[in-house]
C-alpha cells in the first residue's frame, strides 16, 4: 500500500493557536497542560501586547475590562471573560453585553481549555466564510 505524506512544513506562530492571558495569572494556573498540542500560552501585561489572531482570556474580568478590550482589539479577536465561581449573574450578563464572546466561571482549567478550543473553531469557520471557502461539515 502506498501512502503519500504531505509536507506542510513547520507551523508558524500565525497558524498555531495562541492564547493571550491578561489579568490574574493564578486563575489560569495549569491551563497550558489542557490546551491541545502545538498551542501556546502567553501572559501579557497589557492589551497593546495582543497579537492578531490570538484568543484573549481576561482573567478576573470586569465589564470595564471587556468593554476596553472590545474597543481596542479587532472584531475577529475572540475575548474570553474568566470570572469567579461565585460571581453574580449580573457580572455574567454584563461581560457578555460588553462584548465577551464567552464567559467562563472559574474552576477546572480543562473547562476553560474546552471553551478556548470551541472559540478557535468558530474563529476558523468565520475565516472560511469570509474568504468564500466552503464551511467544514
């Protein structure tokens, strides 16, 4: 049996999913081990350091944080608001209304990783739709 392998070359930083974290670092401790192979995780001091295409996690998010991120970042940037387990429902509604794509209550890092994978898939689908390529089945 003949098997053909495609050499796709090394993955570039632009094609490899990246997660940029702003805010409380302790709340995302252990996240890297639950991200898929090839993904990177960067802790950032400010929104200005976010690169195009990165998934942005605002750890300890407030409505103001999300509103500011939406004002500064390109629309295609996915913003994930990570809040406390015990946060009031008003905060959940507030960060979503301010423009967060997802609001995740703190907890096990595997849950956050799952939301990030889903965000990445939606991000890719939107790119395909925007370029006129057929959607994945």
